[in-house]
C-alpha cells in the first residue's frame, strides 16, 4: 500500500493507493489543487517527492 500525505487549507490529507502509478497520479492532483508538502511513502518506507516539480 502506498500512502500519500500532504496539507491543504483544511489541514492534513492522508490517502492510500494500491500501486505507485495510482499514488503518483493522486499526488500530482493534490499538488495541482494547491496541497503542499505532498509526499508518497511506499511499503518499504521510501519517500517520493519529485513529482511536485513535474506538476508545475
């Protein structure tokens, strides 16, 4: 399970997706919607944040 987290105007956002592709898609959507500090943590604990640059 891939966990996506970040912050929006209402507070913390925490979501889960079954695949990295789905998690990346959702993370990019969150960034485009104005969420900040968005990251993905994979089942092994690896943290992904590079998608933020691609969403700009």
